[in-house]
């Protein structure tokens, strides 16, 4: 009686490993983009929630409420900065009471604001600004080409933008 071979032959093992390495080589770049997109979307959703909170607090308190970005390497809001990469503070303008503080962003995520600090909402929920123009937040991952844009209108309404044209400086969808 002939004994049965149990296990894999060397050829079967090499073939399995080569197919596995090919599949990993195809899937890994897509997985990295997936992770980067999730990080950018997470920051985008957090910023949307923060701006909605500031607007609703301004209406509820009948006072101006501002969201002030913290530049990279800083711990509090500077007088004027377009860099929001280290987080932000939500404060009542007149009293200076802190409503919310967002300190740490995921690694490699940057936020650039088209204007300068702060974003201030008035008692009717409108955007209080000297320029009286639409303002934009560009959220990007420095390790990939993944970006997201938020458009803040003078009425205080916020819109997400899927395709941003940097030459025209506007949303194209």
C-alpha cells in the first residue's frame, strides 16, 4: 500500500506565494488611498460639525460666535492665519468663553482657509466678515492627492465640494 503525501509541494507553495504577492501589490496602493480618504473625510466631518455648532450657538445665544484656526506649531489662535492644521477653538466673541477646542488632527492632514482667522457667525447665523465673500476650507493629505473642500457662504451655510478648480478658485460640481 502506497502512503499518501500530506502537505504542499515546493512548486505549489511557490505558486501560491507568487499569486498572493501579486494580489497584495495590486491592493496596497488602493488601500493607502482608502485610508487617506477616510482621514480627510473624518476631518471634513469634524469641521462641518464644529462650524454648525458655532452657527447654532450664535443663534441660540444671540451673540457673535467665532471659530478660530490654530496654525501648525501653535497652541492657541493667532491674530490672523490661514493655517488651521493644529486644530481650532470655538469661542463667544464678547465674553471670550470657550465652547469647544479641537487640538489634534490626524497625521499628514492640513487645512488651509481661503481667508484669515476667525470665522465669525452673527446672531442670525450669518457670516460676519469684512470681505463679505464666500470662503473656502481646503483639507488635504500630504501623502496623497486626496483633498476635500468646504465652501462657507456669507449666509452662514456650508457646502461640501467634490471637485475644486484651483485655477478658477471655485467648485465645479
